[in-house]
């Protein structure tokens, strides 16, 4: 049948017509030096990830203070100098953990805002995001170290060129927009409110084990905050 796919006369509208015996142009070959660079880059990334995961295991097993870099390096199958190449201090392992939590949490927060929630729904969703992301740590001691890191090195988690999202910065922006939609303004500046929320959640996560119900405690905290924000006294 003329014009059917089984008929040689059939030509798809968007299909390029190539001379007989020719296929699409091949991708340009990668030279040997480029292949070596790619391979080394992947190897470095794999090594860094292995050290990172081994260090977190060590922190969970013996505690951050008692963790030894020599033992971490040995268990990761690398030299001590390789550990320092990727992480100058143990703090930098925790800093990497904080960055990953911040990135995932900020991305989820932005997805939450796309649904255009009101203040109650936003703060409730925020708690679920924070509990889920920090809950990945699955260790109250490590969460306590994360809190201590924010106190010791607060500027290391800031991103002046906005190359990576940070939960606190994203939270401030969302709270400002919600404040503009409320019938009466918040009784506290959105930036201070963000600090209050993050500090309180950190404290709960650092003190309350997972089986102790940190999610319920954090939601109770949000209920109190909302009552205070809307209080007319």
C-alpha cells in the first residue's frame, strides 16, 4: 500500500533522508588524554564517597570525638594523606553531610511551595521535610554534631554566589512571601522566625531519639508558633 511504513515510498515527515548505506554521523571520538581525565575524575569521586561513608560509620560507632582518622582511612582502604586530600578535618566530613542535607531539603521545600500552601500547610510540610532529611542521619549524636557545626562554622554553609540552595536561606524567602499574604503581619521578622524554627528543630533532633517521636514534638512546636504568630495580644 502506497504511503505505508512497509512500503519503500513511505518517508516520515521528520526523518532525515540519508544517502544509501549511510547512517547518522558518529559522535566525535574521545582522545586518550580525555578518557584518562574522566577515569581519574570518577575514581576521585568514588574514593571521596567511600571515605565519607566510612567516616560516618565511624562517627556512629564510636562517636565523633573518639573517631580516629587513621582507622577511617584504613577501613576505607586509603592512605591517611588521601583522607586529608578530600577532608582536611573531621569537621569537613560533617560539613559535607550538612551540605547534602541542605541541598535535598531546599529542593523539597521549593517543590512544597509550588503547591501554593497557606502558612499552616507550609510549616507542617517544612517539619516533614526537616525530619525526613535529618532523619537520614539516623543518629542523635550525629545530629548534635551537625548543630555544633552550625555554631562553630556558620559561614561555611553560606553560599554567597547562590550556587547551591541552603535550607535556611530558602526558608526565609518563603516565609517572607507567606507573611505578605497573611491578614496581619507576623509578630516576628521572617529571618528571625527561620532561625527560631531551625534552631528548635535541631535541638529536638539532637536530644530526642527517633523512637521518642521527634516528628510529633516538632509538629507541636509549629502549632505553638502559629498561635503566637497570629495572636492579637
